[in-house]
C-alpha cells in the first residue's frame, strides 16, 4: 500500500476546503443581508466569518502558497483576512461612510481576484466576480443608507456562496459542473 500523497491531491483538497469555507461564509453573510429570515442579519454571521471564513480560509491560503499556487494562495489568504477583520469588527461603532469605505476597499481585492482568475470558469472567476458585485453594492448601500441596495448585495452574495459551495461539493462528489465535465476528473488536450 502506497502511503504517499501526490501534491495534486493535497492541493485539490486544500482548494476544496477553501471553497467550502468561502461558500458557507458568503452564503451566511449574503442571507443575513437579504432580511429574508426574520431576526437574522449579517452580524449573526460574525462567528462563522471569523473562524471559518477568516481563520480556516487564511490557513488554506497559506497551504496553497506552500504548494506553489500563488493565485489561490493570494485569494484564500486575502479573503481570509477580509472575513476575519469583518467578523471581529461586527458590533463596533462605525459610521456608514467608514463601513462603506471598508467594503469598497475589499471590493478592489475581489475585482483583482476576478481579473486574475480569467479562464478558470464559473467557480473561479464567477464566484469572485459575484463577490465583487456584492461588496460594491453593500459599500454603496452603506454610504447611501439604502436598504434596497444592501438586500440586492445580499442576494448576490448568497448566490456567490452557493456557487462556491457547489463547486467544492462537485469536486468532492465528482458531480458535473457547468462546463459539461465532472469535477475532479483529468482534462485532456481534446477536452
């Protein structure tokens, strides 16, 4: 029995964990912003954001860096820093302008990740693009004190969370993806 694990499967596992952490955190954050569930708001996701979206995602990013995957390492570590900062800052007295600026600055990270992940498909570029739109809308909503924009941002965040969750689940279960291929299977030059 061979006890060695190839670098590809370790990286794949780390990426799956990172996408699960991102997906669950985004889903909770997004649903909290929609107001669709009585007595549940975005602040209720602070614990999940701190530990799952923050710490677990940051560690997954460090493991990706160690495996030589700078793009995924940057994405997971950067987003882990965002979620940890947001989760630990919930409840602090800040102005709408300060909250809006915070969200817009992190939207720039999401935009960078979107551009950098060109060609990675729906579960890469799509999730980061939806995260960018989410943070952009929530940032503008904070500046404008507009609940409608905040709810729209929440819905887009929830969709982004579901997409990240599905992508990770598809990788584990070898389910089909929207590219027409099952996740986790080798891709040949002929597709």
